[in-house]
């Protein structure tokens, strides 16, 4: 019995030695685990670097989105433009052409119609509309007259360029005329009306008979 056990042990030992001598895989399991841990550590490092890069990219994208939203909000606010203002009283006659100030503001969305302050670059008096954005605008007016000694007349200007002129004798009766243009304006361009010398316009505090109006049609 003891002899059989010894023989079995020797056979197992011989078999183990033959595996090593025959070129079979004798890599230590411990070495395999160490290699995998090193590879895993390197991969984790790569993932962390990729995450940092993605975080920076995300932050930059969020900043661009925020900037775009602010620009869109500003553009939207500037593109909401409409105004109407009336004389609320008669004006004229004067010895020279005079810019008309419409003191009764009916609508001024976007605050582009300037009632009080002169336009600094052109030294014009109050009563002008300043385009806040580049676009196509409609500018119009309705004028009233009732004098028999003075014509009713009105000039419409873009900056220093005359856009249109209308004039009429009322012969002592309540008389009206209206005019308007569709015009492209650059941001900062001004539009205003002038009362030609020796002419007169009529209005009262209630009926808004002489009115200056405009609005943005589209931005370009």
C-alpha cells in the first residue's frame, strides 16, 4: 500500500516536470493579474483625460449657447419697433423750414422715436425716429390743415435726404393728406418731418389729426 502511494507521487511529479520541459504555458497567475491591473489603470487614466476634455468642450459650448441666447434676445428686443405720435396742437407758420416735434406719443415700442433729445451727430432737434437696427421700415404721416391764408405742407426726410413732399391749400376747411414710404435704414439712420416755411398744420388735444408713424417691417 505504501509502495503504491510512493509510485503515484513519483508519477505525478514526473508529469509536472514533463509539462515544463515540453514548452507548455507556465506563466504565473500572479503575473497575469498584475498585467491586467496595469492595463486597467492606464485605461482609467485615459478615460479621466477624455472626461476632462469633454467637460472643457461642454463648458465652451454652454458659453457659446449663452452668448447666442443673449444676442438673440437683444436682436429680438431691437426688432420690436413701432411708433405713432401726434401734434396735439397747431404748428406754424415759421419763416424757415422747421423740424416738427410730435409731443403726444401714442405708441413707442422700442423707444426709437425721440421726443426730447437732439440727435447728436446731425444736430437735429427733437421729434425724430432713429432706426435701432438695419432693416426695411414703413414710415408714414397724416397731416391736417384748416387755414385759408397758409398752405398745409410737410417734408419727410431720411438723414438729410428728402423722401417726399406734400402740400395743399385747405381754403379754410378741414383738409387732410397722407403719405408714406417703405425705406431701408441702417442702424442709426434718422427719419423726421419738417414744416416748410410759411406753411401751417392743424391738430387738437383730442383727435390726433396730424400724426407721424412708423414700424420695422423686416430686418436685413
